[in-house]
C-alpha cells in the first residue's frame, strides 16, 4: 500500500460507517461541487479542491517526502514535532499517522461538524432544531481553532523528511458505528449495566488501569437507560449544550460520549439525560484500531505511540 491507498481506504471506511449513510455523504459532496461550479475564477483559486472528494476535511495527507511502499507506520493520538523526531529516531518508519487533526485538517475541523446535525436528527431531533443549534456551535469551534499554530507538526515533518497524514472523523465514525452496534446487541437496562458492558471492550478495559475507564458523568448506576444515543462520539468535537433538552423531549434517556465540558454536563443534568463518558483517548484508540486492522491485514506493522492503545481484531 502507498500513502494514497491508505487515504482512500480511510475515506471509504469513514463513509461506510457514517450515520448519514454513503448516499447522505455523497449528497454533501455534490452540494459542495455545485457551489464550487458557481464560484468566480477568483473564488475558485482560494478554494481547496480536496473538499470536492474528501467529506472529512479534518483528515488528510500533509507531507509526502518519499512515496514508498508502506511497511511500518507510527500511529498516535496527538502527533507533535516530538513524535516526528521519534519516528526519525526509531528509523524504518514509512509513515506517521495522527488521529487528531494537524495542519489544514485542524484549521478546517469545524467543516465536519455538520455531521453532528444529522446524528441528532437520526436520533429524532427535528432537523430545523438541530441545524439551528449546531450552526451557532460550529462557528464557535471555527473561531476557536483559528488561533492555533496549525502547521507546526507539518513543518517538522517536511524539514526532517517524514511522511505524515491523519485520520480523525473517519476513525470516530468507525468508533461510533462499533458502539452503536455494541449497545444495540447488549441492550443494557440500567446505566450501571451500560458501564459494565463498555468495560468489556479492550480499549476501555485498558483505560481503567490508568483511571480513565468509562464513567457516569450525569445520572446514577440504578437509573434506567431509556433510549441510548451514541451522539457525541463523532462529528469533530462537542455539540451545542442546548441540545440535551431537545434530546430529552424526543425520548433520549442516555447519551454516550467521549468527553464533556462542565457547561454541557449542567445542561444534561437539567434535562435529566444520563451521560456516560466512555473515555476520550480510549474511544479515539477504538476508532483508530478499526482502521489499523485493515492495514495489518495488508501486512503493515503498526507501532503505537502518543496514547494510542493498539488492540487487533484481526483473526489470526
Ligand atoms: Fe479525540
């Protein structure tokens, strides 16, 4: 596999596990193309044409110094110049794969958040309500990442000649789909049952050893789950805190998320929605593992770093 093959595989797997369905994602791409075609030549010059093919602009390729066959990858949750140096030091690393966005992926993080609007809609929140509340939050996130030093890691990779890419939302989609299927199969009755079930997943079991396992942030173990929504695993970052009240109104009893701010927690409490936080880096690891399994099947060696816990689900 070459770097572009991994990139294409990532997009394919991301789209196949997307809450919007493959057709739903294609619709988003088609809309972008229509917009692009109507642009003036000047506007087209400033437009990133990757957006016409890649529905996950928080994920991509940032540096190809040597387009060689990929045999060994260094994979981490956060890749900084330190991990780039680590790749050089380890030697024989053909490609570094980050989970969290770097470079233009970080600058465009807010672009993937429309996905959340559809996730809330999938769970019953009217589309006009989800759109209205998410619009506000998306612009807030776009302003938030604006100040970052986006190119820092990319510059290090270019200087030292290390191939670099990342996979954020495609992996988060894989984690969300996995958890959705898992919860539907386990059908936990209480929040305590849900926590126990999640602890069976190796990534969460491992996180428990360092005190970062699944936790109840709102609610208590004996609370009944009601309808469980995997609403806060994919779609960039946290959605709008005002959505908990709406979710309660459409019959959602429990939300499983990766992480939650204090403001979001308070709103969930007011709305009586149970919140189970599966864990941030462990949930990220779960999604990355599902992509890495496909690389392993192609004979690629995976070297985990930067918080990534590798668990293979490839039958041997
Ligand atoms: Fe994350």
